[in-house]
């Protein structure tokens, strides 16, 4: 019974990225209104600087501050800090952004999506070398390999803003 409870709790934590939204966060009325991203603003060098500023910030469901944030919150804050306009706050909203691209065509700044559990979803920002910037429930804001034994089989799709 205890083992089943622990497994259930771990599954909930891993799938929590898409579960909740800070209700005080403005959400654009239509993601189609978001213009294409300026590559001069949304590039690997600037994403790595953003990572340095936020590295280790803990995971917090619905969070958008240095006290904690979730995966879609990280993408939301990074986009707002580096590009300017708001994008949808949830993983579900972010899946509708941009143009879907093949995994073999990934470039720095593309959004990468993962299916972590039956309904759980996770999002991060692609970096070169099969790496991506995201928020781990255990280690906070970090860079992970998409070839990692956990992430590789859970890859869902990518989109380019």
C-alpha cells in the first residue's frame, strides 16, 4: 500500500507542470495573435544567460518567481524576459504555438514537449547538442539531455516560434 502511494505521489509531481495556473497571470486571448519570435532575442546565448540567472530555482506548481516556477512558467517567463510579449501560461496553451517541426530539425529556442504520464505534459526550450532548458521537480531550473534515459522515450513533439 505504501509503495503504491509513493508511486502515485511521484507520478503526480512529474505530471504537475500542466496541472495548474497562477490565476493572476494574464493569458493572451488567442495564441495566433503572437508574432513570430525575433531570433536575435530568442537565441542560445541569451537562453544560457537566462539559465544562469534562474539556475537552481525550485519547482513550484503555478509559480512564476525566483521562489519557484513550473515548466510552462519557465517558458512563459523566459519568453517574456527575452522577447517581450506574453504567451499562454500553460503547457496546453503552449502546445498551440508556432509550427511543429521534426526532431531532426531542432534549433536553439524551439519548444520541446514531453508526455510524462498518461495526462502529464512537460515543456522546455531546446538548446544545441540535444539539450533543453527546463524545470525539474527535484533540481529546479536546469539543463538536461534529451537523450537521457528518462526524457528520450517521453519526447512528444517540438515547435518553432
